[in-house]
């Protein structure tokens, strides 16, 4: 009597037929699926990253915190000074400046 998938039974014995080939799973992977990570788009992206790393990097830009706001002399928002040199809270509290903001600027 045939049980399918290469298995046959005669009375009380079971015989299993094992076929060795490349059409089924091999080591947990299907034979037609590439097993290497570095294939296709993944390898192209890695090669591009290596090329970017080989190029010289521009020096880092030095930045400082700048205070912008309005004053009685110039009601339009403008540069007032560097945060290290002026205190925006003090300028606002004294009424000398308003609409203050602190932004990072390259020097």
C-alpha cells in the first residue's frame, strides 16, 4: 500500500524513501534562494558606504548660539549678540529687547 511522498507500507513495516538532491531545502534554505547577505542591493549599498568613508570629510562647522530679537532702535528681528555675551532673559526683563530667540549659527 502506498502512503504518498515515497512512503510505502507492507503489513506492519514502514519504508521511507529519501531522495538527495538540490530541489528541496538545503541546510534550512531553499536551493534557489541566495544565502549570502552581500548580494544585490545590500552589497551595492555597502560598496557605496565604503566609497563614502574613503572620501575626505569636510572639517566640522563651528557653531555658536546667537540671540535674535527686536529693539526700540530696530523693531525688525535682527542679530543682537552671542549668547555667551548677552543674557536674553535680562534684555527682555529690562524691556530693552523683545521677541527674542536663540538659534545656532556657524561662525
